C-alpha cells in the first residue's frame, strides 16, 4: 500500500508515495551487500538509465565507533554553532550525524574542518568496507565514496549507499539502502543482521519520463474509449465494453462515465491516449452498429456491425 510523509510536497517528493525494495536477513557479510547493490545496477541497465545515476557509498562503522565520533563531532560543532544553518543547529543536539548531509554551502565548507570519521572506524567495519569495494570493483560497478552519506537512526551500521541523479532537481536520490544489523533487536527480536534497499516508484517513473524512456505501451493507459449518446446507447456500450474485455483481454477499454456532450466526450477520448473511439448514438443503436473512429494516424472512420466489433478493434490496436 501507499506510504506517507508529513512534509511540504515537492517535485518527486509527494506526501503519498509508493516504494519497493529488497531485503536480506541473517547474513552479515559484505558479499550480500554487494549482491544487493549489483541487483540495482542491473535494474538501471535494463531501464536504460545507467548513465544517469551514480552510486555513492559510505560506511557507518559500528555503534561504538560511531558513538566516539559523535562525541567529538558535537564538540566541534558546538564551537562553530553560529556558522551552521538553522536545521544543522537544531540537529547538533537531536541528531548530530545528520549535520553531515546538510545541503547548506556554508555548513558544508565548515565540515571540511570537522573530525574525520574514518579515523574512528573499527577494524571489523574497515575490513567489511574494503571487501565490499573490492567486490564492486570486480563486478564493474562504479561508485563514489561519500564520507557525508549518513543515516539518522542508531540501528544502521557499516554499509550505506545511495543512487543519485541530476535529472530530478533537488530530489536527486533514486534509491537508498544500507545495513541495519541493530533493527530486529531494537524491535524486541533476537539480534539478526539485515541489509536492504528501497526506491520510490513515483520518483523512478518521473525520471523515466524526464528521459523519455517510458515504453509506449505503458504510457498509453487506454486502447479503446467508448463514447455514447442517450441512455439506451449508454447501457448498450457498457455491455459492449464488457464484451470487448472478455474477447480481447489485453485491450484496455474505458467506458465513458459522467455524461456530457458528444464534443466533450471526444475531447476526453483523445486526452485519454486511446487508439480508437467506439461511438454509439440512437441511430447506431437501432441499426445494431458502432462507429469506429481511429484517434491516431490517418485511418478513416468506419461503421461496423456490433457482432464484428472485436475483429475491427483488433485490426486497429
């Protein structure tokens, strides 16, 4: 089902949205991290957007190394509080690691002087990260190390990654993932390592639209639009629409609802993206016929007997 965020809507960041992803529980090695990242790389390849996305990679280390770093980072930030943007000033006390991914230029410049997280990294996390990078190198998956790529929740650890693009303006993250070995225990379960990723469906579709990569068969929502004039013709075309759905299962049929003039219905038929409009008024109803009007291309309209309409539609779709 849909997900929700309580924020001001922006392009590519709606309040109601959908996500899909992949997760693996019970494995704590860098091999499964690499496998999940390679899976997303293959998806971009299949969608034709590999050249438009960049993999950013980082490690969050262990909770112990992160706690030591957080203490020194807070001390540094408190010394330069007046140089931080308003959001970062608030985060110093609530979620200091999130200051690292501030988009404010002045804050980013200040962070160049902040303590280096990699010097706090424990040996196990360092080895995990090096092995992950080696596996991605072997697989031919290019990446950029982004030391300011973080997560704001304590159950995250070690691997964190995002696929980003410059095709969507401010909302540049297409897919995000990482390792969350502390999540199950935090929810009351037995300690179980976990890693996964998720991506927003609407944002991915928007990117495909921006790059003109939406397949024509998906962009077209309707094949046949049923236009009718008069109550009896409306009832007849409703049944005819069901007949077409039975006889031509792959054909998308939209029966006009809401009344309106013939001109208004034809405008809606054209706007729907339908290939053909099937038109029935009182005259066609009495004659047992339907007008078949192609909406794309140069084909001429024709009148067809109701019992031959499936064959006529099949020839035009």
